[in-house]
């Protein structure tokens, strides 16, 4: 009788290489999709929180704190984010007041006073929100009235031709999330994120529109569609998220509550 031996042939190196390539492509696609989902979730969470912040600002104006020396209505002062010139503690989430007026620098720009408003300390990327308020609307001793004027503050966007166009005027307050790149913001642990100037020096891109959202003495903020690093648009790469409160919105809420004549 002839003994028959069965032979089992394994994968060749070429077959193994093909399998590894296919697995790598599948994993790469999954990681890319997963990363995009995380980004989308964080953007959605931050947009939702910005809406909550807007409601909280109105709620603050509707419920003036007599301990602060006023009878309202008025908006909260920013939390001072620079130790120089702060009356209170910098980056502690509490509005910084010198007597009954905001103590922060030109234009009233600082951190959103999240402790004062009873909110979380930062956006989905762990960066504090930047907050600008018209000083005339945050004077705790001199509540704003229906005829109170506003500073020449505008929120701009860009049209299809990449030109700046006005999106909103008569602004009393603006809140900015510095987005995924976090440029120009302050981390929730109070450390400074990379500055836009330093980033531009290392990468080469010009973040014109994001710079507008960090200038403490600027009269213009930008809200537009996001664009990736390497973008050649006039405004440069952009991932900021922004919300604002006009005097019309604010005064309508105060009228409905019977707080304005």
C-alpha cells in the first residue's frame, strides 16, 4: 500500500502583503471617519453651549445682583485674563469689576465669566471662551435703557468673492470659541495656547480672520465657514465659532420682563 501524505500550503509572502495592505486601508478609513465624527461632535457641543451662554447673558441681565452695586439691567463684566491690571484674580471665571464698572482693558475683552454665569469653564477643546462686552451695557451702577447707544462693533462674514460683508451690527456682547486649533485662546488650566503670531511664523499661513477675533481693541469680529490650514482665502485658515447679542435682542427681553420703560 502506498502511503499518501496530505500537504497543506500556507500563505505566500505576496498574499500576506496584500492582506496587510487591505487591513491598513480599512483601519485608515475607520480612523479618518472616527476623527471626523469626533470633530463634528465637538463642534455641535460647542455651538449648543454658545446658545446656552447667550441665554445665560440675558438671564444675568434679567436678574441683577444688588451685591454688585446695581439695580440692573446690565451684562456681566469679563473675567480678566491678564494679571496686569486685574482688580480680581485673573482667569478665575469671576467677572472683574473696579467698583461698579469693568476693570479689563480697552474694549472690555477677557474670558467669559463662567463662574458668575454658572457655566462650564471652556469649550469642547478645553479652551476658555473669549468675551467682549460693550462697557456701557456692563456698568453696574448705570443700567442701560432703551435709548442707550452701542459702540461701533460689527460681526463680519465673507461672501462668495471672499470680500468682508457685515453680518450684524448694534452688538452688545460677543463670545468666541477659538475652535480646534485653539489659537489665541487660554486653556482651561489657565495656560496660554499657541499665539497666532507664533503659529504663522512656524507654518506660514496668515490667520487674518482669527486674528480679528483675538484683538482686544478691535471693533470687528468674524463669523464664517471654516477653512483648513493651507487655505489661500483672504481670511486664511479659520475654525472659530462665535455668537453675539444685539441690543435689539437684549432690549426686547428686558421690555418683555418689564425692566425697561
